[in-house]
C-alpha cells in the first residue's frame, strides 16, 4: 500500500477550523473540517467519515489543499461546452439573415432554420442543429417573422398600375337598401299574451 500524501504544514488544525467557521461555502467547510482531523493526527478513514466521502476523495482534497490552500477546496464552476459557432461565423450568419437569400444562389426565397443549417455547412463545414441555429439567432437579436412572400421578378410598377385600375370598381353604390326590403315578405301574426299548455 502506498504512503499517504502529507498535508502542507503551514496550517494547524485550529487554523483550519477557524477558516471553516468563517467560510460561507458548506462544501469547503466540510472539507476543511476533515483536513483538520488529519492535521491533528487523526486517520484518513476518520476524516472520510467526517467528510461523508470515501478515502479517494479525501486524497483529492489533500492534493487540492496542498496546491492552492483553502481556496483549492472551493468548487470551481465547470467551463461548459465551448460554443459551436465562432464570433466570425456568428457575424456571417447575421449578415446572411439581414441580406436575405438569393433565389438563384441559395435556392430559397426566404430563410428557414433548415436552410440556414445547410448554409452554415456549405460556407463553414459546421454541422449544427436547427435548435442551435434558432438559439444563435435569438442571441443575435433576431425574431421569427413570417413576411408575405414576394416573387423576386415581381414588377412594382405593374402592381401599382393594377391597384389604380382596381380601385374604381369599389365605388359606393347609389341608393341605400331599406331595412324593410330584407324582410321575407310574409306577414307574421303577433303572438298572444296567453300561454298554451
């Protein structure tokens, strides 16, 4: 069996307990108290029992304490997964969305998430999901809007000319229709005040 790793000697058991009293991190407190037992001459098994862990974990605490002192016993935030798209790729995605697709080049008249996934693959050889692209677009400040599609070869002048010609057909009719003309023409009897059983 290998010899136990020694605990650094610049802290006494009382120093470790004092640090534990002043700490607001419950996990650090538990680790400092377990190491105080070791510093006072207790066994590693007893320190593991006080810490509520196994011997290997106590060894890891000793290594972290020896390397960084009491701050080494505080859990660090995990770095997490690195972003899928680089800042340059995000900027290119934002420019592509702002400019819109070119039907002759992109094969679509408006961007969908699946089209942007394909565009990212074609441009950067980056494989991402539709969910990731949607999340990136929301982070860039874009929202899903569905505009009325417009044909790329549409002539705006012809559309205006059509509107001008069409407008005259909606002129007001001459005389209003009387309300009595809407009746069915059948005379109705007035109901009697008497109820029938």
